[in-house]
């Protein structure tokens, strides 16, 4: 990996990947429209001579193609991750996730770049009948526009890998948390508790079972697989990996860890039902035997990841004002 192009470089995961690559001696070309990314997350990268930043949108195909020139590998992380409100703006997932992925692939083709890593999601499995859910599980009916748009992005990558000789790595994440985290349940609960310490509004019934992964463990997995290039490539041009821990927790477990860390005992106001919103899967737990077989293992438990996230938010409350 010599010169890596990262979409969504100013985001939570993208900036962390950039920092890691630069520390490992790679050159990084970052691409972001800053609709969600934060300038502050690139402070370290900008001090590095191997980093170049381009401000642009994945829907601007010409600018994207020009910015990607000279790169060897693409890590495509930019997306609309606002899963909860997908039905309020259904075109956003299509444009920012699916059409944007097509533009990234076309920019790669124009520049002769053959390798791509893609951030997909465990949401592609919908409400899976098999738990823990393996990579070869059948796809049921999609329950979120976000998940549907990511399935389409995966399919485009697979078709380009077969049709144009690309090499693809698709990573289906559970929810990622950790330093630079700017959206999700820990963020929302902490923000609420700063505003009112005595009560907490919880979407759903609190019994939803979820899996989470610490961001540094996520980055470890992506770079481990992308640099390893195992013999499995000979079987198929695309490799798909679930990323998560070998555990899950209930939403109420997470609330307990957050409140214990903050020394609070708020009243919990549940909104009812087993789902917090349309497309909220009440049980997400991915089988991760495939990625573990490559030698990767997560270092932090879900509880440790949640506490680390909370500690970072406490030290960086400026992110709360940006939402």
C-alpha cells in the first residue's frame, strides 16, 4: 500500500484510518465534502508531509476522478450514515451511498486503480433468521433504505471486480464507536444526560440486542486484511468480512455502563415497541469467524469501547454542539 485514496477522510473512521496509514509510512490522499466530517480530526494528518487533502463530493465525478489520479488503493468510507431518518429523505441513501459508490468505481477505472476496500454494514442482513449471522447468510427483505443502498454498493463492487479485474474487500460493520465518534446511542444518551441528569429517553423498549466494535479494532481489521492479501483472492475477486466482537449487549446494559461511569441514576423513559425507528433491527450479532481466521482479534470488549467513547466525549464536548 503506497498511495491510498480515502473517501470520507474527515470522518470518525476515515481520519483514524488516515492517521494509521501515515504512521505506517503510506501516503494518503484524503477526499471529503465536510458535510459530516470535522476539520479537527485532520489536525495530525495535515502535519504529515505524506498527506494531501481534496475538498469535494463523491457526486462530482469529474473532480473525484482528478483527485484520485496516481493512487494505488481506495478505501471508500464516505456515506450517509443517518440510518434512523432514512424514510424522511429516501433519495439521500441512493445518492450518497449507491450513486457515490458507482462514481468511485468509475474514477478508479479511469485511473487504472484496481483495489478497493468498502465500508458496508451488518444492516444488509435485515432481520436475519440466523444468529450469529455469517457472511453467506441469505438476505431477507431489507428493512432500511440505508441497508438497501449498501447492498447495491456491494453489488456494484462485485460486478466491477468481475468485469474489470478489480480486487475488492467488503467489510460489514456492526456499529463502530470510540474516539472521534459523533453519532450513535452513546453520543445521544450522553448529550441528553448533560441536558437533564434525572431522566433519559430511550427509543424502543431498551431490550434491543446490539453488537459494537471499537474503532481502533475496526481499523486494525481493515488494514490487516487489505495488506495480507490471502490466497482466497484466487477463488474470487471479492472477499466479504463481518466485523464485530464475539458478544452483544442489550441497550439497557449500555445505559447501565454509561450511567455508572457518570455516577447517575436517571429515570428511563421508553418509547415502547421492540424497535426504536423504522429499520431498527432488534437483534444484531454477526458471526466473525472468517476475519478471526486471518489472525485478527478485537482488543476491547463492548463495555470497554463504550467507556472509551464516553471518556472521549467528556473531553471533546465541542462535538456535541456540531449536531
